[in-house]
C-alpha cells in the first residue's frame, strides 16, 4: 500500500490560490479514479477537482472556506502499490469549524407557590413566597388571614388609594411574573383559573381573549447563529467592499414614461412565435448600446493603480443575476451587435447558466458596463454598487401607473393614466462627471419614450 498526494494544480493563469467551496469526500471514503473530490473557487470561476487515482481518502487539506495555495496538498489517498509520498509537504491545519450558536433557554423557574399554602397564621417566610425576588425587602410583620387572601378579596377603603403596580400582591411564580412583565400585562387584570394563583395557562387564556389589546407577541423567538462567509458569498463581500472603499460613487435617478414602450413590447410579444418573450431589458440594453458611442466615458474601466482609463469600443454588458449562492454577473458579449430577440435569448441563456452553475469563466468576466434589475421587486429608486473596475452601473426600477398631464395633438393638456419607471445610475466620479450622467439620462429618455427610435437601425 502507498499514499498518493494530490496537490492543487495550476487551474488558471495568474492564479496563486483557491478557496475550498465544498468537499465531495471525507476521510475514510473510497474514491474512484476521476471521482469528484472538491469544488475550488478562484477569482474567476469555480473548478471541480477530480481524483487521478482510486483509493481510500486518508487526509484532506481543510474545511470549506479555507484557502489553499497552488501546489499544496489537497487530498492524500491510500492506493494499491507505490505512492508519491516522497517530498511531501504537510497539509495546512484546518481552520476552526464555524459552529452554530444556539441560545439555551433555562427551564422554567419552579413554581414555588405550588408547594406552599397561603393560610391564616402562616409563617413570615411562607407569606413572602409571592413577593418579587429582585428587590431586597425588609421583613414584614406576620400577615393575618385577611391579609393573605388574593387581591380580588381586597375591601374598598374609605379614602382613594394608589393603584397597585403590575404584578403587585398577585400570586404567581417568578417565571409567570417575568413573562407578564415582558408582555406588558398587569397580573391584577388576569383572572386565575384555580387557587387564586396566576399560571401560564391563565396568561394564555388572557392573550387569546385580549388579542386586540396589543398583548399578543409579534412573532416567535428564533435562535442566534453564526454563518461562515465562504465561496461566492465571500467573493461578493470582498468585491463590494473594495468597490465602495475605492470608488467615489454618485447616483443619478430620472423618471421615464414607458407607456408607449410597454405597448410596443406587448405587440411584439403577441406575434413572437417560437422566439423568446421580450422583457424590458432587451429594449433598455439596445438603447444603452445606441448611446454609448456618444458617451464613451461610461463604457470604460479605470485602473486606479496605473492611473489609466480604458474606453471600450464594444459593449460587453454585465447582467447582474440573483442565484441561490448569491449575485453573479454573466456577460453579454458584443451586445451592440445583437437585435432585441437575440438579446432576449442571450439574457435567458446566461441567467439559467448562472443559476445552475454551468456558466463558464469567460461568461462571468470582462464586462465593461453593467445593468442590474430586480424586475417587479424593484423599488422606487436604487443606488447600485459599481462592478469594479467598471465606472458605471444602470438599474431600472419597477413600473408604476400614475395620472399625468399629457399634451394632445391639439396642444391641450389632459390627465391620463401613464406607466412610469425610474432608472437609477451610479457612476465613478473620478471618471464620469455629473453633467455626463445627466446628459446620458436625458438622451436615454428620448429613446425610451419613443420606442420607434430604439427599433430603427
């Protein structure tokens, strides 16, 4: 028997390390040749590692979230025959496992009153059993039988007396008192079912019949937990932090009347046949591509270390897509050379590839400007974060219907129901001036509000 050390191979030009995203084996497992070992994430893509030999896994190089250098041992496999253990470098120690922190709820405080009877002539210690345990109180004289009765039996006094505070002179366990205090309930308002002592069941009944009084809890209490930020989620966190840390963002939001555009879209979809359904995005992307030759500073990258701005002739449009693992940005290559139907098909293909994990590295990098849309979930306005090293990102928001003054062919203004949408832009103020962003937004309005101009060649 020998040991085969599988080292992390060079999986991309300029890649020095990779993060363990997921293990498909554990120590003690038997793996076949070409069997899946682990998923490794680099700056560019997630790569699946396959075993070059068959055997039993005896060591692994860490846990999900650990970063492994290229050339370091990833898996040690026990095999038949001689292995390659000579010159072995010790695998890095795994990082401490992130554990879920659960709140342990103490058992309910025993109901001391259930084992003590309040009777006439009881001892001082028994009479003090229903007194709040928190304050330190001076011992009171031994109560009489009349004083030991529940609060409902109090006789009226000739002169007005101050109203007792919550929970005062009401028989209840400390746990019941604490629960009533958390709910803001005065125990004197709760009618006990038996023995003159308020129990949890009495509180439940009070809540059931007094839900309209605001005593019902807002929701269930959950558990605290710690979730380790790894894989794509960590990559997103690092990229977003770097973008906000290095780029001086400014936002510009403008309102657009998309009534005519929505009518045009509906007409085209009605006769689309086997072609993909048109959403708002293909129209917006086409309009953007028509304008960028006039505004090249928006279709650019800024290398802040070299102090160089690269303006691109082609539009490689990033399309932010939400996946189960987090936000990904597949890229529509040469978007300016595609028509509406081609854009719609490519949007669907890339979005599906991003969600099912089949997107290639080349399809997830190299964008020159990005569009981000939440569709019907979009708000009134957004301030999207720039996809560094790009210098601009554009975000359409949701469409709403509102009454608007519209001037007719006769020059008379009338009130009509119109479909309106805000479009937000975030720009890198080191490269793009406010005047540039405002001018682009106003030219974009001309195209959006006159869709024939978008369709024209």
